């Protein structure tokens, strides 16, 4: 890469020759060929990446004011809220950021499901994404325990106790997770360490996710490969500006919640300090775990329930081999498109059921929704693949754009 | 770009915004406590984007806390110095704090000693510990009030409803345990705390009529401040941040259109 001949730029050449950071940035951020037809659903990946940075930065400043000790944890969070300069802003950005992170990632994942972004040759890209999702869930769960409120404590009790369902070594695992025979200071300390460590894991997974992405580049709404330079545009300025605009819209919503409804996603019970002697009437996990919580509670046998809950996420790993239809985008798959929306609806039903008490009719609805959740992957996807007649996708991205513009002109003339 | 399917950017943004608003609205609607009447929603001075704490209500509320609540309930997350934020002078706060004794030490001889509280001290609790509190309250433990408004579903509306929700006449067939009181909004309706406020429980210096409703409103406002002392600063900054974001995002949108126009 040649920068130039004035006084400073040769230094960049010198560096680039030895460590090609500038060439790398040019190839992957500036000239990087991107399909020209990406819609706004493609904004959510970069948004999630930006929010990860916001979480890491606010998390750092929270951690330096927090005490991971059962005696002080609750009070130290209130110390952040009351005494630390802009501590309330840091905490509300972080706690609501977690919820927004899941909003972004869920939209990002459903976008992948709709447009077939998990299909060859992007199976590993998808699988790494599911790994990121799993790491996020672990991080969020441990983070929710740190304020040491009633929901922190009892949520941790419910979730960690699940591992006791594992045959033979179950109780040993629970003891190891707790660092003792009850949830106590050891538990809080290790959850704090885990919560601080996991973002590094997520960060590294994100790098691998990018690596896999840049190998075959982005999928697109048509689901056809980029075939010539006519199909692609450079990432900068087209998608830098589009992502920036999307960021602005996202920040309006995110900051709106942070400043004007900061406890919207929270449970009032978590403003009561953890008390092992008082069980709250309803123990509910954070909203982003509710669909899986519903799956867990739909099955009476504890072990099977736990397996089903983890399988609910795990089955995403197998998706590229469950749906083997060669056409990627649901745009050209009339049957799949309908079942996609049924699946979205099913996930929302599961989320709703997860927040309800375990009484009828919720139990039955939850069971049906759970059965359908797995059926979608194990039966519906393979069956559609077998019987559906997909429409013929266009030859290329550019030819599709040309055609639609011709139609528009024709309509305008007629 | 082709936008023949339902995935249009405009609809996307509307959907996201609508989802955000819906979840925001959904929370306060589900206020009815089990079996009781639906909580009445009040037009609190601190509601809404521009809401602030009514200064008069804060002062009267602090008076109620000091004269009534403080004999049983702690407020341990609030420091005396925080009262300066709601209009007390530095000297008034010093004087106020000095009425309470705190244990400090050890001194150079190794002994603990008592000293008058300073503005930097947190509100001195009425009892040394939970056991002492229970021993003095027939086994019940009056909870700390610092976060009470945030720690109950319904927030200030719940607290207000609870304070005016005591009923002498029980519903037919209701069995009230010994030493308990019937309350319309308390979950299960049996509450250990007796009615803490009546008409004219405290005499206001500013001449506000001392009705039960007024008392309940004032103490709720004070405790809302105690739970979210950052709220006024938060909303004030939030308005600036959102104004900036609207302008910034609008400019980015214009720039995006301009850059993308070259493509077609």
C-alpha cells in the first residue's frame, strides 16, 4: 500500500510493510466488497458489535466501583447509583444494554433464518454465531446475579440447581458451581470473575465470526452469490454511512430507555437485597431467557426438561443440515416463508408462557409451543425442503435490480 | 434497492419503535395486586419526560418520614447530605444530622465511642439490627424504605394505595390473624404494620391541609426521591442527549441518501 511521499505518510508505509494494519483495514473496512442490495435487517450485526464495546467499557467502570461480596454487593451497586459521578448512567446503560444486546442479536438471528444465511458456505459462520449467543447467555446470567437482589439470588438458585438433574455427578457439579453447599459469597465471587472474563471470550468469538464472514462475504436478501463487480459496492462509504444511520436510530431507542424508563426490563424484586429466607412469589428470569424457561417448565421430568432447554439452543447448531434447500432466501420459498412466521410466533408464545405462573392453560400452551419449536427444526424444515417448489432466484444481484427498475419505469410510463 | 417483500426499512423502524413503546406501556397497566382493586394511577409530579419532584411535597414528605416512619423504618441508603439536593441548607443539614448519635471508633485508646452524626453519615436506623427491630415490633421486620418505591410492582401508585388502603370493615368471611391489619392493596391483604397515617397525623408548616391523602402523597414523593435521587439529573441530561441524537440521526439519514443516490 502506497500512502505518499510527504513527511508523515512514508511512516505509514514503513509500518504497513512490516505490519500490514493499514492494508488490512483497507481490504476489510473500506474496499471490502459488499452486496449492493442489503436491506436494513443487515444493520444488526454491526450494531451488536458496537453495543458489545459499550458493554465492555461501561462494565469496566462499574467493576471498579463494585464489591463482589455478599455483604457489600447490593450496597455497592447503590453506591454506584448514588455517589459515583454519572454512576447511574453507567449502570443503566449496562443493565439496559444487556437487554438491547439480546434484542439486536435476536433480530440478527431471525434475519439469518429468513434469508438462509446459515446455508453453505456459511455454516461455520452461523455456528460461531450460535457460540456467541451461548456465551452471551452465560455472561448475562452471571451479570444478573451481581447486584445481589432477590431475583439475582433466586434466579441463580433456580438455574444452578438445574445441574443437579445430571445423573450421578449432578450434585457435585452444583457444589462446584456454588463453591460450597449453598449459594453464598464464593458463588458471587466466581460469578463476578466469570462475568468479567466471558466478554473476552465473546470478543474473540466475534473476531472469528468476522473472519468467517469475510471469507464468503455477506449473504443478501436475494440469497444469490455476488458474481461480478456489478453486484457489489465497497463497504465504505455505502455501508459505513448506512450503519451509522442505523446506529443513530438504535441509540434513540436505547437512550430513550436508559434516561426515561431505565427499570423497564427489570424486576422490582431486584431492588430488595438477596434474602435466602424469603422466596419471591414468582421467580422469573430476564425476558431474554423466557422462551427457554418455558421449554424447561413444559417437561415434568427435571432431567429431560434441562436437556430440552439446552437442546433448544443446541439445535441451532444443526440447522444448516436440517434445512438443505439450495435456495437461501425465504423470498423465493413460498412455503418456508409462512413457516418462518409461524416459528417467530411460536418463539413469542414461548416467551409469554415463560413469564406466566405454571398453571393451566399456560402449561398446555407451553407444551404445544415447545413441541412445535423442536418440530420446526426436526420435521418442518426437512419436509419443506422435500416438497416445496422454490421460485427461481434471479441470475445475479445486478440483473434483479435492473429488472425491478425496468418494471418501475414501465409502470411509470403506463 | 428492491423492497417488494414486507421487509421495508420504514416498517422495520416503526416496528422497533412500537415494540419499545409497547413494552414500556405494558408494565404500568398490569398493576392490580392479587384480589384487590386495581391500583389508581396518579398524576405524580415526577411522572413523564419533564417530571420533577414537587419541592413542597418533598419537604412535607421528609417531615412525615422523620415524625412517623422513622420510628420503625430505616432509610439506610440516604445520607443526611443528600437533603441538600431537595432544598435544605448546609447548616440545616448539619443541625439535623447532629440530633442523631452514631457509633464511631476505635479511638486511640481502642474504645468505640458515640458522636453526633455528620452530614456525610447515612440516616441512622431506628434499631441496631433486624433482631432488635423484630423484638420491638411483635416479630415483624419493618423494611428499609430507601428503595421501596422501586422495589414494588406499581411503584409510587402501590405505596400510595397501601397507605390509604386500610379498611376497618373486613370483607365477608375474611379471617384476619391476630395483630394483623386489613389492607386492600397489600398482597394477601394482611399486613403487620398498623395504619401509619390518618388525617392530621403531622402538622405542616406550610399550611397545606393535613389530610390522609395529602400525607400519603407527600411521603410517597419523598420516598420516590429517596429511591431515585438521580431522576431529575437523568431526565434533564436525557432530553439533551435525545435532542442531539435526533439531529445527528437526521443528518446521517440525509448523508446516507446523498451517498446512495450516486449508485442509481
